[in-house]
C-alpha cells in the first residue's frame, strides 16, 4: 500500500477522483477496460442513489468508516515509512463501492466483489483489513468471518496477517474485546469469530458465513 500518509484524507474525494481519472483515460494508458466500466457505473450509481425512494442509497459514513478503520491497522510485512497502512486510491475506490452503497434496510448492496491485481499489490493485506472490519463493525450478531482457500496453508495467509494486526494493536483488542488464538480470532462482545478454512472444511455443515 502507499507509503506516504496524507493526514485526514477525504476518502470520498479520493474515490471520486479515481473514478473520474479512469473515465478520462479513454485510450486505456493507465486504467484497464473493466476499471473504466466500474468507474462509470460508480458515478452513475452515486446519482441514482441520490434519488429519493430509489432501489439503493449511498452512505458516506459507511464508506469513510471502513477506510479509516483499515488505515489504523499496522503494517505486519515489510518495511514502510508509516507504521500504519495508507490505502492506495484503487483500494479506496474498491472499499467505497463495497461498503458505501446500501440497500433500503441499510445492509450492503454488494455481497460479492472481485479485486484482481498482480502480485505484490497488497491483496492479502486489504482482505485482512476488510475481514477484521466485518468482524468488528458490522451489526450482525454472532458474525462468522471466514478466509477460505483450496488448502489450509493458503487460507491461513490472510488469517495470519489479520492475526498479527490484532496482536500488534492493543486498542483494537480492547475496543472490541478480541482474543487471538492459533486458528481463530474471537470477538467476545459480538459473539463471533474469524477463522481460516480449507476446501474440505467448507463442505461441512454448521457454517453460516457473514
């Protein structure tokens, strides 16, 4: 993720500027085809969300909250100029889309999302931050947050990043009454947990992922 922190960034401005820059890149020199389509949809949906009585709405508070939460998490891999994460504009755009748009009942409009970039672009770090946010901030009682992969070792990549983030952030543990175990992060107040599972485990009964 980006190395230089900008104090008190307005994440909505970052997302809007990213979308406008993508649309303006008509030759595709900087932004791929699917990103430009996503940017176009985002700006159109922001206008649709502003119409009273529409099929969905946009929550600036939810959009900003998730970005602010993740930027308070520490780096746990590599050396960085800042002790905590600084989101790249592409990450901000993704998060604002995913958490900003809400159904009329205030649940997330989007329940599936794809973030496809090359290696070494902080996918695992971003995923760990999102999953911790879902464990700590989303209002669902007894949340079951899961990182899944073909093998247990693959599933633990994201889990281990999240585990180290929690271990290194006492304020986070205290605020949400989190306890870290070898294979689970438990949120005692919410009655939920965050676990890694492999392909075999995902076929078992009893899972009700958030």
